[in-house]
């Protein structure tokens, strides 16, 4: 005989109501079931889509860099034409710049909530910190370009050697994705100045930026070890 | 009431023609755009297959007008060897990417995923719109290759290096043709990644009240699982295509080895790895074929309960099985490379997960079959295609059994056996899923019914036709007929030529039958009988809303869900079926799993 | 309609099976020593696949027939055992079947690809290039001379890029466009590609191996029957792919020796 599955509500009574607020870690993927006459017990506390979205984006970008990493490892292991070279020292400076930009971003993020509550909070516009992040991001990209110039001055171009090929491909790929992050930052600054910024937008953008940071540190290690 | 603060862009009403139909943010319009793209693509792809089959069956036949398509490719209307390969490459690429990934996943998914979970739209409509237009741009790049220099690439949809990577010296179409191909596919990947982003966030975050994960219809599960696969698979193919382009235009040697001599010229490349391309490609390639079939499985699993008036034996088992297929799909890709020169131990290693993946696939088929037991089948056209899909999927799956074993692959690799296998599981089964979905959802999408008689004729002729076309492929393969040959000049293939003639005739006839479908589709869009809101007496959310759905899907009030989908034949209810949104209380029992 | 569909499905299934049962189109006769386990594997798999195919299609047809016209008052039923029963059946039946096939097949595979060639196997080299196979025999000195890709020239018929002026070992190498081997003698086939991906397939010999540019690969086998066979390329390599083939002659030892002498004279 055909049946229906009616799962008993799971733990709704035991949930701390304060956790039902949208903290970005909500229970969108828990099994929420209204008793026919108890609709109130089901809060629509799914996490904001932008939060899930960033994880999706992180996953996809990670897979892309994983593919490139395995290409690097296979290519390096397979042939005798690999020539090691020393990474341009400006890369280390760039890394510090990028790490610093994450710090300024975090400072900004913590101050934005207060600022968005209104002039009474006494918090002045933290846009300066966001502008600092933006500037540091641009410095990073400029520094990457300088690294490229340094390499080409040594005669190492895209096709010179597989090691240099991977250097350019990895740094270009990362740089392109960082540009996307910069665009996101500019959008956040714009909205902040008009006081239309939502917390979810800021959180998502910040997470992406930090991911770019972590990704760069990983790439630096990879390039330093393998190239 | 659903917290509308989560909806990033509410239903914003477009005012211009361009806003409504071209650059629309509405997931339903985007879904229809994808469907239309797939329709154009399948007609192009099918036309290419006709040209191929005519040439294979009747090699000296001069196809009238062929020289208009390509002066170089068909002087005097007789196809050159390279033109055959170019048509073949385009056929495969268009069909796999722009039909089989686009229609069951992007088209139907975009239209119905938000509705089936009770959302007003997807959370990132701008990205969604971008995903269509980026995919469409990819299609344009691909088609453009027909009109350049020496034509499209001839390296097969798999584009193995160094044929694909060493440049135009390897053959006609291998210069700009490859670059256009790789660019097209890179765009496609980005488009699908944007699509996956929306699918995943909608499924996880935009469900309406009461829509728990286990209450989502199987189509939603299928699209969700497919999106996760797409995320990882397309994100790997894209950098591979970029590296391929670099080998072409920048003189790098990712895929081209040293000391290669083509046309008596030593090639400038050095050190690249031929097998690297294959690993990257198939790491994407195998999940890709599951991306093609899982939505079709979801569609069949969704249509069957409505047609047989009882739920499937177990909702959860199907979800777990589809998930298992997706997870295992990453571990099996080496079965495309058994004799490729990779370590023979790897071949054995890859063969075991490939054999094991038979188990979840079998479970899915057994659940479908077992659900038919004791049911009440209504043989509507969607049901016919769903059943047809089960039959053809069994056939295709069984031939996979052989190909999973390296020792048998010695005999079957690169023969027509492989071509028969993948056409059955993709070109036929996934296609039947698309047909089933079309006949099922057309009323909801366009507010009109398709012609049921024409639908049935379409089914019957197509079902018999595809068996006539593709079953002989297996016999040819067993007899060692090699694939990707534009003509059969070897001694041992001469006795097989009559089989090829038979296949060609079957292909042309079955292809012609598809115009019945096309006519039905177009005619019904404008002149079909107006459709009621729930013509199939279905229970999922798409049937609870107006036909066609309004801009915000539910006319201002989001539905509340009380039941699992597929509550048919309920004892103790007031009718034969209970919709998900019906507050009616019914007897609770546990799932049969 | 339902009954017609059921009958159609059964007819399609049976008609599809007939050419298989009658071996109307089938693998060519095996002439190799390592082939019998492969052929046995094929028969086993065909039997199991055939039974699964026929059983499931017939079951599908039966259910369509039976349940399209329910008797009045007939209640909707559930498959006995529910989904769990089917899951267990799938794991047990399909699981054991595939693991058994996998294990036996692995042995057949390993015998060919994971076993080293015999010490006295006769070495023959094959080079694949757009769009022909060329073969090289080491000659009386038993060694192959080095290859110089920069010296390859179709025009001069220096297919392998041999430097017979400077390389001693190359002087007696024998290059041919057709391959001949003595019957019942193990052959060690050394494979490399001149330009891009190709593949070496001789159906009767149960041998199939891709050429990989940049890699030196080899296979070994023993032919057991005298005759003329075809080597075909199965890895898409360009417009001439369909025509890329060479003849393989399996000869008696005496015939082979005289053939080799003739070829040496033509160098």
C-alpha cells in the first residue's frame, strides 16, 4: 500500500531561539517539517545564499588550481627539460601586502556592523579600511606584474621552459581571480558609502578575498617547492 | 512567511522586450532559452550525423549541395576524409555539451528547480542570465569554426594531444579550429559553473517552509547532484582547455613531447606529456557523462510515480544511488585509458570502481522496475518515453559491463562497440529523458498541451528506430570494426559494409521521425489545447501553481509543504493523490526502505 | 497499447540477442598464446550480460503488460521485500558477478601486460607516424642503431632517422613496410611514435596498445597460426587515420628467414 513519509520534527523544540537568527550558519539543510498546526515552529532560517555561494565558488576555483597543480607535477616528473629558477624576490613582498590586505579587510568588516546601525553608534565610516584593502590589492597586482618583468629580464618567458610556463599560468590565473575580488570590493565600498550595504554581501566578499589570500600562500609554497 | 530578506533580487518586473525575452533575469525564461539552444544544437548535431552516416553507408554518393557547406571539404559534393572527421568532431562536441548537458540539466533545471522547491527565483539571477549568454557565446565560437580557414578541428570531441596541441601542421582544422574549439568549451565550462552556483544555492537555501531535503522531488535531487559534479568537472576542463590554447598560440609544451617529426619537420616543442591531456580530459569526461544521465534519471523517477499512480519503492535509495554514481564517477575515468600507455596496474585499479559503479546503476533500474509491480500504469506519452528510457538504459548499461574490463577492452577499445554503448546511454537514454520531460512539462511551460497522438507516433517510431540504429553497432564492434574511420578499406571490414548501409537507412528514417516532434513542439506552442494547471494529476509544487507560472512563480504567496512528493494511491485520503501543498492529514507510516 | 509495447520490448530483446547467440558477427579467430583467457572472459561476460539484458527487458515488458489494465477493485501493491530487498540483491548478485569478472579479467590482463618478455623473444621495432607503420629488425648484430629524429625524411625513405654512415649498429638494420614474424616464437614489439598518438591493433592477435609520443612502450606476444593479418591504427591521428594500416605475416621459421634475407637485400 502506498504510504507517506512523515518524519517527526527534528529537535525544533530543543533549539535555542537565539540561534534561529540569521547568523550565516543557519539550518537550511536540516529537515524542517511543520506539524500541520504548528507552522511557527519552522523558521525560515536557511543560511543566506551568498554564504553558500562563496563556498561553491571556493570549491570550483580550488578544483581549477588542483587541476593545474597536477599538471605541474606530471609535467615536472615526466621530462628532462625542466629548468629550475629562483622566484623573483618581490613575490615575498607581494605576499605580505596581500596578507596585510586581509587584515585591513577584517578590521573594516568588524566596524561596518556598528556603522550601518546609524550615526548614533559613533562609528565613523570604515570605508578607509576598505579603501586600504583595495589599494593593497592593487599593489599586489602591480607587484605581480613587476615579478613578471623581473622574470622576462632574465629571459624567462611563457614558453621558455615548462617551469616558467607554469609560473606565468599560475600567477595569471590567480591574478585574474583577484581582479574579480577587487571588483567585489569596489562594489562593497560603493554600497557602504550609500549605506545600502548588506552584511551578507560584505561577508561573502570578505570570504572570497581571504580565500584569494590563502590560495596565494598555497601557490607561493607550490612554486617555491616545485619550480 | 518566508524571510524575503534572503532573496537578493525579488521578482523585478521587466518592462522592455529585451528585458523580458533576451536578457531576462527570470529563471523560467532562461530555462526556455537553454531549451531552445539545445533544440537548435540537436538539429545541427543530427544533421551532421546524417552527413556522416550517408558517407559511411554510401561512400561514393555525392550529397547534393554539400559543396555549399564547404568548398574544400566536399569538392563535387563528395566528402573528403578530413571533412568527415571535422563533421564527426563537431557532431560529438555539439551533442555532448550543447544538447545532453544543456537540455536535461540547464533547461529543465533552470525552469523547474526553483518552482519545485517553492522559491520565487534563484538567488543570483544576474549570474543565471550570464550563464546562458556565456554558454551561448561558447556555441557561437564552435559554430564559427565551420566558417574559418581550413574548417573546424578534426581531432574528435576528445581532442587528444598532440594531434590537438601541436598546431596546424597535424592536419586541416588543427590550427584555428582547435583554438576556437577550446575557447568554445572554456566558455561553456564557465557558463555551467555559473549555473551550478545557482542550482546549489537554490537547493540548499531557498526551499520554502516545510520543504525538507527528503521532501524534494527526485528531479531536484538529480539537478543538485549534477551541479556538484559540474562544479568539480567543468572546473578541471577549463584550465585544460587554456593550457591547450597556450600550446597553440604561445609555444608552450604542456602536452607536446620532444623530438616529434611531422611532415618531415622536427617540431619545436619539448617535454610535454601526451597522457596529461588524457588524464585531465577524462577526469572531467567521465563525470560529464553522468552529468548527462543523472538529470534524465531524475526526470524518469519524477514522471513514473505520476504515471503509475504510486510512489517509487524508495525515494532515499534512489537519492543514495544517484549520489553514489556521482561520487564513484571520479574514480573510474581511467577506463577510457586502459590501453593508453598508462601503467597497466592503473588499468586494473580503474577497472574495479568501474565494475562497482554497476551496482548503484543496477539499483536504480531495479527500483524503477520494482515500482512498476502492483501499480496502475497510465501510458501517456511522457510515460512511454520514461519506460523507453528504462529499456535503453538497461541495454546501454549492459554493454558497459564489457568495457569496464581491461582484458575485454583489448578487443573493444576504439571499436564501434564503444560507440554503440555511449550512444545507447547518452544519445538514446538521456535523450528519451529529455523527450519525457518535454512532453511532461510542456503544458506547464507554455500553457498548452502537446498533441498526444503525434507524441505516441513519435515514441513508437523512435523507440524501434534507435534500436535499429545502435544495436548493430555492438555487432560491428565485436567484429573489430574500428571507429572514427571515414571509410572502411581494411580487408576484414568488407563483410561489414551491408550492416553500415542498414544503419544509415535506419538513422535517416529515425531522424526524419524527429520532425514529427519538432512540428508538435512548435505547433503546440501556439495552437495547442490550453492546458489545465495539473494535467497529469501530479503532486509536486510545479503542479500547484498556475499554468504557465506567474513571474514570481506562486502569485505572491509562497507555498507551504506538508508532504513528501509522490503521494499517490493514498489510503485514507480524499482522493487518489495528495499534493505536497495539501494540508490534508494522512496516515503516517515509514518509508519502505 | 501497453500489450503492444510489452511485446515490442520482448521482440527487440530477442532479435538483438540472436546475432550474438549465432556469432553472426564475432571476434576473429584467436591466433595468440595469451588469447584464450580473453576469449573466455568475453564468453563469460556475454553470458552474464545476455542473461541480465534478457531478464530485465522481459521483466519490464511483463510489468507493463500486467499492470496497465488493473482489474476493478485491485489494490495497489508493493514489490515484496521493498527497495531494501532489491538493494541487497543488487549488491550480492551484481557485486559478486563484477568482482569475479574483475578478478579473472585482471589475471588475463596481467599475463599480457604485466609479465616481462622471455629472454629469447625476438625484438621487432614498430614506428607509427602519420599515416603508416614502419618496422625495423635488428639484423645479424642483434642490436638496433640509435634513432635521430632530425634525420627522418619520408622523401629519402629514411623513416626511422638512421645514420648508417656513422652508427655501426644501424648499418645492418632492416626497415620494412610490412611486418613478418615466425610462428610460435615470442616477439618483443618495441613501440614508439614519430609524431602523435596512434595505436597498434591486431584483432586476431588479441593485441591492442596505444603509441604515446615521448614514451617507449612495448608488448610481447606469440602467434600460433600462419597467415596474413592486418594491423590497424585505432587512435585518431588525422585525415589518413582510416587508411593507416600494415600487413602482418605470420610465417614458418624458414619462410621468415628467407623473407628477412630478401628485405635485407632491399635496404
